[in-house]
C-alpha cells in the first residue's frame, strides 16, 4: 500500500483520523516516495510556527517518522512521470509522486486529500486511490 504524508501526520498528531491512520501504519508493507519525510518535516515546522506544537515535540515526531517501517522509493526515479501527471491533473507535483508510485507498483494509495482523489478519479487513471475513511483492514 502507498501512503502519503497526510497519513503519517494524522498518525502522529491527535485528530479525527488518528486512530485509522495508526491502523494503517500497523499494517506493514507500506511504500512511499522519499519526499514523504521532507513533507512531514514541513508540516511539523508549520505546526511550530503556528504554535500548535513545541520545537521539542516537532523534533521528537520528526525522528519518529524517520524510523517508520516504510519502503521509500527514490524521488528521482519518479519525477519525470510525476511531472507529467502534475501537468495533466493541474495539481502540485508532490502529490503526483505518490500517484506515480501507486501506478508503477500497482498498489492501493491511501490519502486524506479529497481534492486530489477527485482529480485522479475524474481522469480515470488506473489507480486504486482511497480516502483513509474508506480504507478497511
């Protein structure tokens, strides 16, 4: 299964999707582009800037995220097709890395990004993209 940074953030910070995101992380055999770590770091940094969490919490959560049992794929192997997908979907490239990995590996892709899910489904890509709330173990 492919997961994006949204799943990791929901798993490591309290919120509506925390329980379900933690269930996903406990499944094992999870894949993501290596940019996932940078995206998680970016969100944690934003949370510090908005005073949602303290710097020490951000550092702890970042270190935890880096140790998650994920198979990370090199972004350079995904970038060309991710760029094409980004142009076709008129969507930021970062989400398209995950889509390209899902297409390449023929694995389901779990996210909480409804807007992206709608765009992917509208273009009829051969991707099994699932909202976290629709995922069943």
